[in-house]
């Protein structure tokens, strides 16, 4: 009986921890209904559809990449961009992410962070803040960093021009 109670207590304690979102999800949730923000969410199902629709050999690398993406979230605003950049920077748990690259260029602050190791990572975060705009972009899945900027540019995603800096670094 004592074992059952202990297991039950563990399960009850575990469930809220599982349902609680990570820091990035909480940041998105805090601003997703704010009219000053543009919010984009692309579901895994949409990436599956893109992979199926991409049948020509010219886009085979895109098909190969999108089949492993589980989601894309984008949060952006032109109002108080540095405020949101600084807030997001403070909320990102650096013990969970590796800073891949930081760029300060013409008033823009750009950070690339990854979760995972090697060229295939579980998450790629792009954080941009400057005088003009704030962008937080989160790709989740089994991501090949060598191909991700090509996908973002092909889909014409706001902020994706900063992903080209990943290629420039190599």
C-alpha cells in the first residue's frame, strides 16, 4: 500500500512538471495574444504536407529537411524591440542551450542557440533585436544546420536572412 501511495504521489507531482512549458514556450505564450506581435506557428503536420508536396529533384534537399521538423514558432514585433530582445535573452536557460554564434551588426543583435550537439540538433533558436524589430524564431526537430537557412529563405520567413550568417561563419 505504501508503494502505491508513493507512486501515486510521484505521478501527481510529475504531471504538472510535464505540462509546464519550457522558458521559450512560456515567452511565446506571454505575447501570442498581444496585438503588437506577429505570431506564426507551423505544425508538424504542415511540414509533413510540405515534404509530400515537394516531389521534384530540385527540392529534394528541402524534402529531406522538412520531414524531420516537428515545429516552427516565430514571434516578432517592431514595438520596443530591444526591450523584448533583452527580456527573451534573460529568460533563455543557457544551461540548456549552446550559443552557436552572436552577431552585432548595424544596430542588430543576433544570437543563434542550439539544443543538442553536432550538425544535427534538436532545436535552433534565432533571437534578433535592434532598433527596428524583435524576432524570436524556434525550429524544433532533428535539424541539419547546414540546410536550415535554405529552408527558411525558400519559405520567405521573416528574420530568416539572419540564418545566412550561419553559412558565412563556416
